C-alpha cells in the first residue's frame, strides 16, 4: 500500500464514522448525550465531519504529488443538484406516509 492508498482508506474510514454518527442522531436525536463521553450526537457528527476534512486534505496532498487533485470539491451546482434529488425522494416518502412532515 502506498501513501495515496493509505489516505484513501482514511477517507473511507471517516465516511463510515460519519454514517454511524448520522444514524445515531436518527435513532437517539441530535441533542442526546452519550453517557460514556458526555458528547451529543450533533457534536459527534461535527467532530467526524472535521476528521473527514482532515483525511480529504491529506488525500488531496497525496494526489497533488501525482499531479492530481480534488479540485471539484465544494461544487455548488453539484451540491444543489444533490439537495434537489434528496428532496424529490423525500416527497415520495411523504406520499407513501413513510416520512412525516
């Protein structure tokens, strides 16, 4: 494994931890406090998002060494498109009475 692969693995690991934190918010609520750590679900999610940013920065540095980059990150049009797609499917879930409004 090279440093680029190692950094990519770190991104994948952090993404999985974000998924876990988001699922815990869904199950227990954003303000729910983990009795073992004293941290709320929202605080945990924010911490994991910051750790992902760190891993992405490292990955971008490793890519730069190979003449590549994550320059497309933060594309507001792509982000807006994703939000619209999520809302489109939320409307389907509302229609099927699977999501409360």
